[in-house]
């Protein structure tokens, strides 16, 4: 018989949930985590990790195609789609196994089933309908943290609804049965662009449609423009200020009406369509309404420590709103559980310090305010830029395209934002995130020694450039 | 080069201080970190450390001299090899350097240590630091932890970082803290104060001079005890508060029996050495009530109302010659044992006047308890910039009418909450008292 009393029950075992559970256990709590599907959640099984495995295949493909640039000869590289997908699934399952081990190591009870909440004290009661036998069991904890995540948004009113066969969400796009010849990607956020980049590299004819006037709309405008240019050069078709309506799935193809803003709609035919038009929180079926949890559209409202306002009930991660990123969820989870434990008072969640990464080719990474947002917020700014072409390491890598951009407050020297596009920038951005977290000024960054030869030198140069002191340009 | 040792500003509100005691004499060798003097500041006695090493060439201010202005030269240090005896008092020490048997001339022109506001980024980072040769860091023994950005903003706005409480990790002062601070936190320029024959008039001109007329009381008929720093500050601040803050009192009676029983139970169950007092429980209850009614955890400022994130409870402690309010910081996050231990330590050091400025500043709510003197109820004067102060009377057995109209005996205690009406309305204050009443009358709620 499993224990039914815990200090902490976490609902959902994604990167928010399982990290929260581990931190709770480290703080001496008796913890259970409820998961209705795979341990590790979307991130490990259907998100961050398997897509990175796919994109790695695309990157190797890219290098093989350009082997001659490096003085190498490769016989015409071919895609074995089944093997690419198999590798990606293998990576996901290895890591999911890793999380299972972590749960065991930290003595966390894993309850496999679907959870719902009922009124209780000191925290809501957790009823788990077990996957195994469909039977309900009731659990009581002192604290309950919701980490149920989010899923792809569908817009049935506009005829945008996945069918799982021809019209995909990220989930189907990750395990393609065939290599689509013509692919339509609706939405140009990180998810849309990563799949567009992947399928384009492996030979599909990819069209990306975006409603606003630029791709990667959350990024700095300059970065969006550079990304668009780079993708177009690789053969990606990009239609901005355009919308897609009325997807009509036929036998083996989908008809889509694409309408440019203020123009006339035209119908095109595609083999497959990927819907990447946003995220909705998994708020349903948990019994939240009856408990009086405040929900804003599909997201649970919380304060900087994840408190929902209902005694003993907290929420973290995608469920609480954007940015919809695994590391945001993990961080919020740690804050929340430390807050419960009385350990953290100093650091409520700060969305502006969450780095955002897009693992396309080229990569995009950023933290803080864009130039436009910084101006909008009333800052007098100084901007530094440094191009990849001025950096020795990037030339040696054969990756001379890209830019690092920094935005500082002119008066205080605060690093308001940093934006990067190019090779490996997702590995670099954390340097600027540390700078923001530690509240370093341009001066501290200028006095920091960056190793040579590395791509990181560009981060130094972009800071120096904001002062008009860049050395290598 | 001889080094001038100057009167340090030991707290941001300090404008002058009393040189209580020299711990060195002329000719003594000192090295960095040695204690050289005791200075009585506006609220406490603090020790001053030497920053440089050398030989004390001259002590320019006599022990016991009052009203030595901040930054006035108090001693001269000769470096190795210098002839100490040949040194003359530096000209700049001027008037204040004179050993003053009578009250020293106030130095009106003493510049407040002004942060450099250089545009050059290389300099700006170090700007808030006091000049290198100052004989003491702003707060001996307490390095100010602040982020580079916080330092820069403080320099730009003219904020003294030593006056702030950091909200970052380990009390590090971060951007948010300086952004919420007012430039006035910097040491203000002094206004004139005329030396008077009897008593000292307002040090800042805010209060009308309070002098005794010889025709009313013959000077021979009383003994005049000079004001010390604590008295002076208490007099000024409370007068300001009473005159400037529109305040109103709210009184409520609380039944204390359950709290007393809970205390008995807790102390019986506690580890040896832990003894929770009723006051400790009231501190906790106040803090939790402030969290429940965050509108009441507020300070009035001309820029807006500052709603505090944490409940920092100032607890009035009577000390020899005045009153001081050490602060139990983040009391809402602390357990009773922790509050009790902290309070014991703070109160003991308060009585010895050994509190550091950061230990008696930064409260968001005050608690004053005269119950032990049998006072049944009273109203306190608000301790600005805090928005409320609660006065706690004695718990006494009283006949009360029970739920079914029967007479019973209960221990009843009366508390009076004085509120700053600019920040807190009657209804808000009343709601706060309701929350407080609940914690006192159902002390289990404090465990939630």
C-alpha cells in the first residue's frame, strides 16, 4: 500500500514538476509526483530534447552538404528518415529513464495516473485515477504544486485543427511517417521555425506563414530581419503579414488558403501542415474552478512565488503563462518550493531574466528587452553590435554569419537586453543572463576576460561597441 | 604625508556625534583595523577602526566633546618615518579641531560626503565609496553588499547605500532597492542651529527652540543634563511625527487565554533554553497580520505609497536615557523560537547601545508593550516612516459576558493601533486588527 500522506505533491513530471520534486526532497520534504503520461513530460519526450536530436541530424546533413568547404569529400548524403526519428526517440527514452532514476534516488513517489483536486486542508486533496486499473485513490499533502504544462493551440474557428495525420502539431512533426515534399508551417515562433529549419535542411519545400510583419516576433527586430534573410537564403519560403484559413485535408494532401494582409486569398496544396500557433495551458479536468483558482484564459494566475491564492495550492511553468520554456518552469518550481519552505524571499520570478533560445540554423538566443521595448520603456539606450565575420573562431568554424547585439541603459549601464543570432549562440547567452542576474554594468563586462579564440569574444566586443570601443572592427 | 582622521558618518542620519572615548593616545602606533575611538552616534555607541597604519600624532578633539560634525578632523596620523611631534594641526581642521570645553562651534560648511557623479564609467562604479583617507568605513565591520548596478544608480541619485536594506541574496542591495529609495536618504546638508545657553535648540530648525526662561525657573533650582544622541533623535523624530503625521487610534480588547495556554504548551515542549514570551507571539501575530493585510504594511512618501514586501517589526526597547526600536526582520517568515532568540539578543545589545544602525532601521511596523507595568491601555506615537504602531496593554483577568450570556472570567488585553491616515484608512486599520485578533485568540492560526 502506497503512502497517502505527503508534504508535497507535484502534479506533472515535466522539467517544472520533476525539478520541483527533487528540490522539495532536498529540503527534507516527503514528495510525490503525479504523471499521466511519460515521466519527464513534454520537454524530454516530445519537446526540447527530441527536437534537438532531430536538429542535430539536420546540422550534420548541412555540414555534409558543405563538406567541400572544409576540404572534404562526401558522397551525396541521403536522409534515412526512419533512422533519424529512431535516434531522436532513443535520446528521449534515455533521458526519460534518467529522470526515473532521479525520482528513485531522491525517494520521490511516482503516482502514474490522472490527477484532480478536491477541497481539502491544509491543501486541496489530490485524487489520482490510476493508469493501471482506472481506480481512484485519494492523497493528502501539505502543499500541492500544479505543473501540468501546456499543449499546442488549435483554432477550430479558423479551420486550424490538427488531425494527427496530415495536419500536425509538434508531436506528430517529431515522428514523421514520410518526408513531406511540400510542407506548410503556420506560425514562426521558436517551435515553427525549428521545424521549418529541420525539414528544409532535410530537403522539404517549406513555406512559413506568419501573421505579424516578421518571423520570431518575440525577438529583437534586427535579429528577426537577419534570421529571415538567412532562412530565405537556404530556400525557406516566408510569408509575413499573412494568414492561413480553412485547412482542408484530402486523402494525402491538405489545401490551405493563404491570405496576405489586405490581399486576396489563394489556395495552395501541401503534403503536410504543422500548426505552431501558440500554446494553451493544461487547466482542464483538474477541478480548479470548484476550488476557486483564478484562471486567465488558459493560464493559472500566480504571484512571483507561484501562489494561486488557494491555501496550499501553487502553480508553475507553462501552466502559469509565458515564456513557455522548460528552464522557466524549472526555475519557478525551485522558487515555489523554496518559498514554501521559507528559504527564498529575495528572488521572486523575473520574466525578463529568462533567456529564450531557438535552435534553428542559424540559432537565435536572447535575454531581456529588445531595442524597441527598451525605448518604449523610456530608457535612453546605447547599443553595441558585433558581427560574426569579425570573429576568428567563427571564421574557422565556417560560420561567419550572425551578430551579437547588446542594449544598455545609457545612464546606469544596466544590460537591458542581449540578442544573438549565429552558430552556438544558445550556448553563449547564459553569460549575459548571469550579467543581468548579478546586475553587472557595462563596465564589469568590459573588464571581464573572454578566452581567445572563442565565439564568446563577440559578446565582449558587442559590449565594447556600445561604448564605441570595439577592437576588431 | 600625515593622514587626517575625520569624524565618520556611522549612520546615514548622523550629522554630528559625541566623541565618547579615545582608545588610543598620542604616540600610539596603530595599524589598520585597530579600534581608535568610541563615538556616540544619534542612536548608539560605536567603535571606530583605523583604516591606515602609522603613529597617532595628535588627538584634536577631547574625549567627551559633543556635536563634532561629520567629516571634521579629529586626529592626525603620521606615517612611518614621519616626525609625529613636528606636525601641526591641519588648517582645515579649523574651529572644530579646538578642544572644546564649551560647546563646539557648529561647522555649517562641512560638506556632506557627496557621491561623485562622473560620467566616466571607469569612475562611476566606485563613486559611492567615501574618500579613501576617511578614518572609518561608513559602517565598521559591515561591508555594504550591493550589485554594481545598484551602486551606479545610488551614485546617480545621491543615495547612501548604507541606509538601505538589501533584498537580494544575503542582504545584497539590488537595483529594486535603490530604485525604491528616495534621494533624501543621502546625508542632508545641515541648517543652522544657534548654540544656546540652556538646552539645545532643534538641530534642523523644524522644531521651535525649547528654552527655559530664567524668570520662571531659577537656573540654580534644577540640574541640567545635556542631551545625548539618543535623546536628541527621539525628541526630534517624535515631535516631527506627532506634528506631521495625521494619526488616529483604534482600540480593541483581546481575550488572551488561548494564547497564554499555547505559550505554556510551547514552552513545555520546547528544547531547553527556549522560552517564548507573550511579546514574541505578538511580534509573530503582527507580522502575519501585515501579510494578511498588505495594505497596512506601508509608508507614506511624496512620490507614492511604498508597500513593503516583508514584515519587519520594530520593537520598542527602553534603554537608559531613551528608547530604541530594534527590528525583527521578516518576522512573518520566522518561527517563534527564532524570533524569541533574536529579540533577546537585540534587546540585550540595545541596552548596551551596541546595535548597528541596520539593526534599528528599516522596520515597517512598531510594537510597544507596557503591559509589564500594568498599563491597561495607551496610544503610541508613530515611528515614521512606518505606517502603524501598536500599543499593548496588560493582560488582566476580567469578567466577560460569554456566548450564552453567562458571566465568565477571562484574561483580557487591550491594544491600541495608531495609524498614519495618509496611508491607512479606518476600515483598513480595523481589518488589520481583526486579523491580529484572530491570531491572538486562535493562536493555532499562526501555525498555518
